[in-house]
C-alpha cells in the first residue's frame, strides 16, 4: 500500500498537494484520477511513500484518506517540461501548484485522454531524442531589424527541417503570432502551426493532433504555455520580442515566462535564441556575463529611411500652451492633403496624467486606493468624468478639492483625450480615431478601429502603446505629442522603455517622425537621431552598475497591505526576518491601495547567489533566503526580478 501526494489539474483555491492511497504501482510524474469535492478530476503525482513509513502521520491526521480511482500512467507531458515548471516556481518563490496550472493550457487537460491516445499511436523515435540529449545547449542573441530577422528565420527553419528538427517560436501576444505567421509560413504552410488562448479549444485541439501526428518536423508559433505539447524533436526555441513586458504575468503566480522558456530549452538541449529589434539591456550584457554569443553581430542601428525631426516646445505661459506645435500641425496638414495617414502617440490615456488644485496644490486622489485620479472625456465627448487607472473607481467630473474645497482644478500632462479633442478642433473634416484601454475594452473593438483607420486615407489615429499591438500598415507620419512625459514614470528601466517605444514607431512609420519636447539634448533623443544606440546602451548599463541595479545585482521585492497598526508590525517583522540581507523597507509609490497602506521591502543579492544551472553556470540559490521567503504568509507578494520598485 502506498501514500500518494498529487496536484489536482483543476483550478481551485487549494495551494498544497493532496494525499490519497493506492495499492497500484504508481510513480512520481504519473497522472491519476481522483475524487475532489465529489468530482472526478485528473491529478499529477508528485511523490509516493510506503504506507508503513507514514502510519504515525496518518493516525494523527484529522481526515480520512481517499483511494486513487485510476492510474493513467506516465504523464503525456515531457518530464523536462514539468521539471521546468517546478524550477520556475522555486526561482520566483511562487506556489508550485499555481505555476503548474498556469503553464499547462486547459485544452490539454480537458482533452487528456485524446492526446494520450494520439501520443501512443504516434510514438516518436526515442533513440534520436536520447542522442540529442548528449549535445550541449547553445544560447544565442539575435538583435536585428524585423525584416532581416524574418529573412534569416526562413532559411533557418528550412535548414532545421532538413536536419529533422522542429522549431518553436515563442511570442508574447496573439497579434504577434498572427503577424509572424504571415511573414514566415510562405512555402511551409502545411508544417506551420499557431496556438494561443485566443483560438477556440476545438481548433487548438485539432492543431495539437496534427502536430503530434506529423512525421515531418514542424514550425510552431505560440505563447509560452503551449510548449507543453509533448513534441520530442524540438531543435530550436526562439524567444521573439524578447523585450516585451507581456511575458511578465500580472496576477499570481508572479513569474517571468522568458525565464521559464530558457529553463525548458536548457533541459531539452534545444538551441535557444533571444531575439528582437532591441533586446533588454540586461540581455545584451549577458554577452559578457554569461558568454552568450550573437547569432549575427548585434545591430544598434535604427536604419530609419525617413526623417526624425525634433520640435522644441517653447516655455510659454499656461494660457498659450499648445498641445500641437505649429510645425507639427503643418506637417499633419501636408500628409492629410496627400491622403496619407498620421499617428499621434501619447503615453497616457485620459485628458491628462493627473489633476491638481490650483489654489492649494493638492493632487486629486482616488478615495479607494489613493492613486491620482485621471480626467476622461466620454466616448462622444459630451461629458467628463474622473477615473482611477489602478482600481477603476469612477467619480463625477465636477469634483471639488478634498483639501481646500475649491473648484479651481487643472488637468496636468497630455493624455490621449486631450490630443484627440485638440485634433478634432484643428481638423474638423478629418476622421480622427482614438485607441487606448479606455476607448477599447476588447481585441475585436481595437481591430475594428485599426481597420477603419487604415481603410480611410487621410485619417489621424491618436493612441498609446496599445496601437503597436494592432497596427498593420505603416503610416507616413508619426508624432510623439509629449516626449518629456515618458520620463514621468518612476522606473529605473525607463530609458530602455523609451528606446523600445521609438523602435516601435520606426517600425510602423515610412517617412517622418516628429518628437515634441522641451529638452532637445535628451540622451535618448540624441541617440535615436544619430541612428546609433550603442553609446546610449553602454551609458545606461554603466549608470545601473554605479547604482547597483540589475543586471549587476538581483532585486527581490516583497509587497504587503495593511492598516496603520498592521503596517508597523509587518515592517518590523520584515526587518527582523531578513536582517541578514539588509532589506530596504519603504512605502509604495501609491501609498494606499483599497484603503490599505502599501509596504515594500527590497532585497539585493548577487546574481550568482540566486539562479539555476540552466540559466547561469556555477550559480546557486541561497536556501536560507528561499526558506524565509517561501514561509511568508499569503498576504505577502513576492517579486523576483521586478519590472519596477514602486
């Protein structure tokens, strides 16, 4: 008789393994059927123990053990895939069960029996796979323009097919998958497959069946969880758009999917290529720190065939402030006269980035979470209202100052609504479209706006970064309405973020880019204007080294919420528990969230002291620190390698 610990393959509030008993021969990694809350579900076996060794624990338990219903045998998922999930959960100090469910698509769980049958019918050559395991994992950097990468990919995929090896390209969004599929599938359509959560379960299952049944190598474009498909001939995994923040999960479990993919590629000895127009600066540094070679010499040239013009904003009085400078307006007029389309970029949605009282200087904040309220215009522009971008709480547009009771409020900064309203006044006979998270709640509505914009020559589109996910055709003119607002976000990676935005504009613009700014000598602007970003990247990395920021140290952030009394106790507890790691404890950038005070604790550690062999040679993980972090109650959120310190 055996005692078996399992992870149910079903989303639930349970965060720990469940225990059952069986007389069957069951091993870790097997999949079994168990009863959970009166329902039969699949579960992954994590460990087994002989009953005689656990008798005392069973007798003292306040519940009765249930019997395992059926053993489905070894999991359809590759052992390396499951190991990668568990290693990822440890690296990011996240719940193992939550990571397992987040990284195995529901379509594979719900159709487990079908996939198991297909896998048995189309069992691949194990000898070839075992030989592949003797090869050393090769990691490469690939920083080139999109057109050049696509050309090289086409050749590379065909060469991989000739070696009987499949290629998987990981992309962050559905839009990216659709875009690269069109660019790369020509000539190999029957062996090219796409999978993501935007595709119906029925179509994803059919695709999975075709992939597993194919005796020919395949090219798969997918989001990270679809690496779970048990394909044994994977020769290369390409991490495309490596710099995308979409690879970071928003809700728990807090993991970086790029790290997960790299761990998996290393475990199966697949060639791993980190690619994009502009890689993350910390990735570029890995040439030196991790001896990762470039596939081709890294290109830091913008290679923009058009003009980049810098328009200096004049320090005029508030009443004379212009949203669009005269030179920008004239440039727009010329494009519209030629029936060409124009894109105006604004960093933030709304009429401004914040609202303040002119009389006492108080910022208008959200009553619920304390974040600055942003003034918005209704869809038809008939009404104005305040909204919180953090908790989405709304308020009437005729709000008074909470400090002095005055009505003399002013919206500061330039948001999409402000630019949109200004352009409607300047060009009343022109179609002006707006695309941001406030005006479009779904991907379908965003696609509709883009289609209308691109099908109406001589139109203007105002939008945030969201535009770059959906736009398909290049515009002749792009304008950054307020470059200076880009630096308003308190993020140590903002310089890197700005170059990514500018690269996206270059990729989607054919003739001219205009940057409106008060600081013509900004380093990022001068770098883009020069066409060579290498000096800027070097300076940014040198600044991070001076400040002891990543990649020269590893950041770990602990966040918790509480009232004044709880906050004081938690600050003291964090200081005591992590005293050997000199935690820096501070309030959140937004001091309150949902009526609770935000407390952050930052721990810095040497990168080699918190890593995995699959990520960095000769690295370890401080077990003492891991034990302390993993012992924190659920009310504490842990972020390893956080994007910001807010």
